[in-house]
DNA sequence: CGCGAACTTGATATTTGTCAACTAAGGTGG
DNA sequence: CCACCTTAGTTGACAAATATCAAGTTCGCG
């Protein structure tokens, strides 16, 4: 079983075999979205809920003068717009930075799900609240840290999140993003991103070569970034402690 | 009727008279919390849900070296930690910057409420999702805007939010916060806050004298800040359009 | 192999931070 | 009601972080 949604939600609630079966058979249309396309543009009132199955999407907002801020990376197992129905319409856009596979799930399917499966409902709200916690962590990061710490923190976060869905090894993961996109994420220029990365490489904290990120010493990078994964609220952490924290 | 919680939730769902009556009689212990006190410290697993009734609280996180980032201002009608039970424990702190009145509501009371009043439940989730939208707006603001725009944007947001609960007039409101706290909010130094404020004053965009903020020309400030209140998802906006947008 | 996108580098400008002093405001005890 | 004292706000000189602009260089793909 390698459904990223299930792998993720296991960390947010105690699922039963029945819950897992229900999630495994969530029906929807699977489609491949090419790079630089919008999945769900700002202002729309989406009929479907969108779930990332493979690759990465991102939440972003474009300002009038063309500047762009990326507010979240959406990895496999992440919903793009789960509860947007309550708010009415999207106040930002969802795009694929680099191409990904999406499942479009009718809103009614989700409503069915939450009407009959309380543990799943709870897990879905857990995921939403973790998204909010992640946003808070990004805000702290952006407000209080210099660019090198910010970058390191982001890498640490991605490492943990991708491990949860089986997409990161002990010390590395694929992350096909340009330095320009990173700049729009951290709120700095692409030139500065480049310099910061070189600096991290020179310090031996990060290797980042052609879409693959490697972290030679996870503990050292976490210390540098003052990274504490608590905000991700991965409740089954005890089980995963060993693999998460690297070489035994 | 001037219960700020009801005034706010009216914007998130269609409440009935019965809903309003239930909210009006929400039971809890009212207490006054002095300035610079914590209502709900990081790491705690609070028994009660905390609702601000008067004055301001803030969500914040302190880093090891003492730097602090304020992530939200909590005004009358705002819950501090409504859904924290799902996450397990607080990943940040709630404090009173400047003294406020809080109602401690037992978690069981909230659970009763959501079990029997679907419209209220929906309104409470709406409030949580708006908090998340606000956080996204702050992130965009912080990532893409210079300090003067950030400050202007924050003032525009507070103006709208305080109008909703009847605490702001057409062009002014009370906001008892120090420049130091503002600095921790925008991620800049207090010295820079001071200079930015003087700049805004010189441009005639904002008056801010002894805890009272006045906006001589709301439209002009909004244009300067590129402020669009859509992210606050105030659904009854049509009714309020006139007073919100100033002189007819 | 060639072309466009992504990445890298250098020189310089702007924004913001740091430090340190000073002034104004508000609250308290005499 | 005043003197004092603490806190908040203001100012200036200078340093550091980051942006801007412009020109390479490398990489990956057709």
C-alpha cells in the first residue's frame, strides 16, 4: 500500500482497516497537469476537491506588478482546497510548478466521506490545521530569520514531509524546483537564492544538484535552521523516531 | 446586542435567532488578563477554549535567542485556540500584549455546541479558515512588500476587522500596541517601525497618536497597501458596503 | 549540435539593522 | 500637584543584508 494520502493521514488519526479501504477507493478523475499550469485559479469556486498524487503543486498569489509569493508546497497526499466550500471562493491560486498528477474528487464524495467516517473527518481537519501550523512556521521563518536559515528550514521541513509519504530517504529527496521559484517562496531574489545556496553548500550543510537535495548531516542542518518538527504534529512520531533522525 | 462573537459569526454563516441565543449564553469564566501575560503558553494542552471579549491578544512564537514573531492579533470575538484539541498541543503561545478580557469556555461546552448546532459549527470552521487566509495574506505581505506597504496593509486589515465587531468608526480605531510589538509583527526593528510610521504620517496616509489610529483617506491607504479585503471572506459585505467604504 | 532556460558572477544601489544617545509621555508616591 | 522614574518614542551615524542590473556560463532537451 503506497497511497500517499493514507500514509499521511495515519499521522493525524487512528485509522481502521475500513477507513483505509474507503480512502484507497476514493473515486475521482486522475489527470496529469503540465508544468506552469493552474489547477485552481484565484476567484474560482471549484466544484471538485483536488488531491496531489504525484509531483508538486504550490499555493501562490500574484500581485499586480507581477511579483509572486508561494505560500505552500503541496506534495503527494496533500489536498489543495479541501474546505474551500466553507469560504465560498479561492483567495489565491494553486499551480503546478513542475508538472504533477492530480485527482479531481467531486465535493459530494467528500461530503459523503465526512458524513459517514468520523475518524477520516477528523484526520482531514487535522491535515487542514497542520497546513495552518506550517503557514505559521513559514511566517516566523520569514519574519525572524536571514535567508540562509530560511532556506535551511524549508529544506528540513520538506525532508520530514516527504519522508511521511515515502518520498524521501534518510538524507535526500527529489525536489524539481527552480531557484526562481525558491526566491518567490522565501521572499528574496533569485540572485540571492543562488548565493545562499552556494553558501550552504560551502558549509557542507546541503547538496542540491539537478533536482536532488541531499543533506549530509540532518542534525547539523536542523541545528543551523533551529528546526523543530513539532509544528507538523506527526502523532505517530515515536514509531518513526529512528528513521527520522538518521543513522543508528 | 453587542456580543462581538455573534457580530463576527454573522459574516460567516446564516444564523437563526436560536443560534444567536445559544451563542449569547455561552457559559464560561470571564477573567481580566493583565498586559504581558500568557493566556495559553506553547506546549500546553489547554482544557478550555479561550475567547477574547475585550482588548487584544496575540499569537506569537519566541525563538531561542529571544526574537519574537507575532503571527496574529486576536480581537474581541476571536477564539485563541478553538481547534487545538485536534492537534494535541499548542505549537505557539497566546499572550495579551496589553491586557484584555477573556472567557474560558470548557471544551465540553464547545463539543455540545458543535454536536447540536450545525450552522454554528459551520461558522466556527469559517472563522478558523479565515484565520488561515489572514495568515496567508500576512505571508504575502511580508514576503513581497517593503515595510511601509506592510504597515499600511496591517492597518487596513485591522480597520475592517474591528468594524465588523463595532470597534472601529469610519476612519479610526483604538489600537493600544507599542512600536516594539509592531516590529515583532512585521519582522522589522522598532527603529525601522518608527521611521516607517513617520513616513506614512508625512504622506498623510495614517495618523497614529497615543493608541488611536486614524486613516484620513481609507481609499488612498488601501490603494497604497494594495489591500483587498476578499481574504477576510465577509459574506454579508453587500449590506455593509456603504459604511465599509466610507462617505457616500 | 544548438538553443533556451536555468544558473552563476560582479559591481553597485537600496533597504533595513545596529548601537547609542536623547526626548517625550505616563504613572506613582510624596 | 509636583518630582521622579520608567517606558515608549525619536534621532543620527554607520554596518549588514539584500536588491538591482547586466553579463556571462552551464545544463538539458530536441
